[in-house]
C-alpha cells in the first residue's frame, strides 16, 4: 500500500511567512546625531512628518521580499565575498522631484563604491570586480570613463515636501560635510505588507 506524502500536507497547512528585508549602510553615531539635528532644523522651518523625524540616518541598498526559509544573511555574505571596508564622504545636499513634491537628501561625494556594493547584492551573477583602493597612473593613461550608477546612494532628510514649503527652506545647514569608514552591511526585516518596525536580521562585516 502506498504511503501518503506527509510533507505535501504540511506545506499546505503551514504556509511560509513572507518578510520584507531592508539592506542598508549605517553611518557613525556622530553623523546620525548630526542628521537628526538637521531634520529638527528643517522641521522648525517647514514642519516634516513624524516618520521622517524619527527615521535613523542610513543609506538603503535594497528592499526585497523573501520567505522565512531564505537565509538572507548567507546570501548577502556570499555576494559580498572579497569586498573591503571603505570611506563614505557626505558632501552637501540635493533633491529628487516627484511631480509637485520634493525629497531632500544628503548626497555622497563618492557614490561609486556604495553602488558597487548594491549591485553585488542585487545581482551576484553580474558582480563587478572589486574597486581597487589605489592605482598608479601615468601621463599616457587615457581618462577613465565614469561608470554609470544603478542608483543614487543618499541619506534622506525628508520626503514629500510640497513646492511652496521647499521654496521657503534655508539650505545653509544642509551644506553638510562629513565622512565615516563603512565596515559592514546591515540587514533588517519585518512582516511583509505591514507598517511594523524593522528588526535586526544580521550584519555582514567587510574585510
């Protein structure tokens, strides 16, 4: 007599939990505090949302949904094998336009390495060669063609600022410059399709 496949029944009775993963880079504590101060200054000028005021400064690399059985930490670790720590330099502000609203953010002076890390995670099969720390050049070298970025790495200050409010901002404080050594990638997760807070789900140290 043939045996029943118990595993099939279990899969039907106990569907997997779907999570939203947020993979990011985290600035130093000092920069986080200074970004909080910038947000407060902007709030005093035009008023910004509670979500923007309380969001901790970070650079998003990827947001993706995956089932609980997915070992996201191992996948990211494998994708970043051979990558080394590097310095991220913040240099002033810029904004994204979305129709009649704006997103104000701090821009990076050197976004290439951050983009490189993001590409490695998003598509490991097309991982680019690691960016060298140092390279000797000579006067006969041809100028290097700038690599087109897949994203605009940034630190968000506030989203959905209407045009009238945006025109009232004194941007002096946002001519902000600082830097930190990025030595790890952070993974957070929350239940998919919810507004729950993200919780820690691992980190990958860079060599």
